[in-house]
C-alpha cells in the first residue's frame, strides 16, 4: 500500500486531551450562535448544534442576529464569507492549512469563542459534528479544549450507508420518520454525505407489521431528510422484472420507476446490481439501463447510474461483455460498484477500467459469515448462536478491510441490514474521511457522544473487547468473561438514561450473550465427554444401558441449564431494544425474519454433538443383536479414526488449518477472493442457503457437528491442502467429506498433475473414497488441489481421512 502521509488531509496542530482532561478548557455554556449566512442548509446545521447540545446539557444556545462584541459565541461561517468576520477571528482561522471540498476548520478562538469554518455548507455541518464529538457535554455544562485547532478535508468524495426500509432488515422497517432523521443526522456528524434508500419493490416482502408508513411514502421522507441536511441520495434498484427485452415488460418496469423517481425530492444516483437479485446478460442489462437513465434524468438531470458486476455464477464471457460496456463512457454511467459476490478483486477491476471510470465500494459491514468480509476463522459456536446478522462491532477489522482496498475507489456506501452494524458505520465513515484516523479515537468520540463523556474511555475499550471476544477459540478465550465484567461495571454505575440507551444495550446484550455461550459450550462439551465415556463402557454395561446413561448425561444440557440470569438478561434487553428502536432479535416475540438478526432465538442452540449422538442411538437401537450394537457404538466413538499410520483432519478446526495452503494474507485479501476462507453450513441435497447453522442436512438427516464448518475458496480459486511425512513406500486411500453451502462440481488432482477424481457434483452425498496414486506420495508428501468448473461458486472440503493400506 502506498505511503499515505503525503495524502493526509487531517492536521491536528495541537494534541487534544493530553495531561488532565480539559485542563485548558473554555466554557461555552453561555454562548450564542452566530452565522452571517441565512442559507437553509446552514440553518439546519445551527438546528443540529442547538438540538444536540440541549439533549445532553439542557442548555439552549440562542441564535444571535448580530455578532456579539463580547465573545461567548460559536461562529458558523462558510469560507466564502470569512471576510464578514472581525480580524481577530480571521487571523485565528487563516493560520490553519487550506481546505478542500467538504472540509472544515475548527478553532478555539479569542474571548471564549469557537469558530467553525466550512469550505461549503456540508463542511459546516461536518465541523459541527466534530465539535460535538470533541466537546464535554454534561448537565448544565458545555466545554471544549481551549487548544482545539483542526483543519481537515475528506480523503474520499463518497461516504455513505444504505438504510433500506424493508422487512428483511432487522430494525429499519420499524423506524419512524423522526427515527430516520436522527440516525441520518448522527451519521452525518461522523462525515457521511450519502444515504442509500431502497424502492418499495425488491427481493423482499412488500410490507411488514413493523412499518409505520408505507415504503413508497418513507423513501420520499428519507430523500427529503437528506435534502434538508444537504446530503446526497442514492437508491439501490435491482431488476426484479421477468423480462427486459419485450416492449410490454419494459414499459411496465419504466412505469414503476417513473413513479418512484418522480416522487423523490432529491436523487443523485441509482445503483443497479447486475445480480443478486435480477441477473441479466450485459448486453440486455446496459440496453435496459440506457432506457432507465433517460427516465431518471427527466426528473433528476444530474443523476447517474452505477452498476456492480455482481453475479453468483459468472463466466469469463459475461465479464468481457460487462467491462466492454462499462468502458464505453455512456453519459449516464456513474461508474462500477465493487461489493459482495463480485468475483474479480477490486485491484484487477481498476486495471480493467479506463482511469476516467470511477469505482464505488459497497462494503458488507453487516454480516458475520456468508459475507463479503466474514469474521476470519470464526468459532463454530458463534456461527451457531450469533448467526449471520448479530450485533457485530468489528472496529479494527473494519479499518483493516477499508485500508486494504480504499485506494482503488472514490469512497463507499456500505451495505447494511439494520442497527446491528451501528459501530461499524461510524468507523467506516471516519476511515472514508481519513484512513489515518485511529480506530480508538472514533470509538472514544462514539462513546463520549452517545454514552456520555464520563464513559468515553470505558465505553471505547468495552466495544474493543467485544471484537476481541471473537478472536480465536471460544473455549480458550478467557477474555470473554473480562469483557462482561467491563460492561457490568458500567452497568452498575450508569444512570437510567444510559441503561435505556439502545446503543449501550446493544453492547450489553452481546457481553452477556457471549459469556453465556462460552460457559455453556464448556459445560456441554464436558457432558459430551462424560457421555462418550459411558458409551466406551458398553461392553461391560451392555449396549442399551450405555446408550441410556449417555442420553441422561447429554440431556443435562437442557434439563439442568446453567446461568439462567444471563439468559433472562438477554431476553430483557431484547425486549427493550424492540421497544426503543424496533430491533427484532427474536421471531415469535419481536417479529424478526429467520436468519435476519434473530440471534436471541439461538441462545440455547446445542453446541456439542448431542443431536448426532442421540440420532445415532435411535438407529443402533433397531439392530437385532448385542454384537451388532456394540460394533456400531465402537464405530460411532471412533468415527474419525484413520487407522494405523493414517491421518485425519477436520478443516474447520484450527489444528488442521496449517495444512491448507495459504493465499494472500487476510490483511491484503480480507474478502478471500484469492485465498481460502472458513465456511459454515452442512448443505446436502437442497438449496444453497440456510438461515441457521445446525447439524442438519437438507433432507433432514442429523449430521456430525464437524460437517457444519469447512475450508473453502470462492469461484474458480483453487483450494490446496498439503500433507507431509507420509510413508513413501505405502499406498494410501483418501476419504473426503464434502459439505457446505455450495453445491459445486469439483475436480480433485495432485501437485504432480494426477487426477484423484474428475468433476463430480457435490451436495448430493457427503463422503467419497478414492485411491491415491502411489507416484503422488512417493516423496513422502503431496498437495491435493480442488477446482470448480466455470460458473461455480467455490470449492469446499470438510474432512479428510488419509488411510494407509
């Protein structure tokens, strides 16, 4: 990555908050607000400043019609109107470096004065936001460091987030107009300049019981709100029609868009995914987009259409056609969007496009797995309980992902499915503004502004601890208990207002949930070991008694639950979050959609192999002889045994991951487009999607826990697994379990070019066995390689037994 310092726009002339906090602070509690401008967008910035200060302090800052001569004033001024200020104020500002578009200067001036200068109207709003982030606001008190002197301009011109009012999100569909206004305002305080909305018709239900007003009405309100703040509006508009060639179908689609585009007070861009949903061939897609663009610019003349090469099963022919169109520089074409399920790395896309064609990032900051940027090496216990869309603060991951790829685009509008990724939004906006911004500073501002200045440090570190909970194996992570204690410490001292604060509650529920999950995992794994010991004594106690004893031990997991207070705390917090912001953390009580943030439903998901063992007991009990039952119990206990001189590996376990040949490092390839990643899900005979990760295949068969997690690569990226220290004189057979979300056609070869098996369809049976050519292992080592056919979604390998003959 190029050296960034030369591009850095943020200049801190004085270090803030060194030594004792606010030791040189100025008191602004009796200040007036003055601005020489009467522009509507600037008046909205004054309103934001007044409202946000009053919420936190009770102080009503009056707006002065004339500049007070005695100081005690907060000045809001655009750079073009600086000459209207007295010389001392101009001098305080002129010493700071020049601004670029949307930038601001924030200076503690003479005579108890704060000066906010914006390059433009947006710059003033962002200056207000930085002031609110850095001010100390408590009841009856408004202070700021007297040494404050900042001049900063954003690195990237596009900085935004998608706020889709539709049922599939886990909270937005319950937002009121006022709720969206406040949320959009808060995102703007951290530098966001774009909000992306969704049309009434998407790959989702038309409405939900949580909606306060119809979707067609809400998107008008969202557009109006953005216009009032001077922000840009984009709309994610998938092609949901069945035909984009027939004139009648095209007319119907255009009629719908005519109604939507005409209704929106402001619209600056339309983002059309090429697939997921609405996959079209590029020639058809771009011909249709030209018609859509003509209609769009009828109502919004400057608006452009952006397109992502986002398809599930792409071919080289498809990409060739897509980029041929993208490079034609159509006058209505805004650029290319890099987001989830775009096969080509963004670096390569940048090379394939003309320099004049911009790239917009569409980062998935909302999902934990089956995602553009999954949590690396996530423990299966988290996948089974927290699921794909839990509350997921990943501040340091988000910065690393952003900084690995940001240089190839003009900024981003994040992909979000609700409030679960709230922290990630603010981190991402700060990184789009300045990639050098330390994450901890964003979190301190977040905690100070939303929890209170007294929780600035404690809140920031507690959020960091939630991310640390997801590092490594759950059983070995003693820090999970420490994280809970950090949150409980704040909980004990917090006033009622903070205890009812949804952002605080989101962190608190995760802390309790995480600790409950870890303690339960330890408990259930021990019960499983006890049950296995009972089975191991079957030759003495008898097969039936051994299985009954094992059943009793396994059943303790749900008959003698641990930590009931933790569980109840999670239920109570889920109820409170539903009441305050409409967060839907359960299906039955809160009306969540399955797999869309309802992680509290999964709080007691079995975490050991009890479902598989109990199902096997039912099968074994039907056998007719004691000898047969004892033999099956023995095979059950030794399912993973490869025999003498053999090897067994489960590639969901970190103990086996060293055999997987790495690609690029995670820091360079966080989307694992050129590297292996961990996958979740059993799959087998059915659709390529499940809402919950559990030990059940699509035909309903109960499976080993191991089948829920595997190594995989995306698309045609090879998956390679290395074995060493083999017996060069021996022959081997290989047994493989292929499970996982993708039902791909895969081929398996060795590093010396020999074929283990040609293309076979996976997802129909789990386990295959083949002979390994002796020549492949004659030097005592071998690399096995799996590749998919063109248009497939990726290779997956769960288990390997290398059996010595």
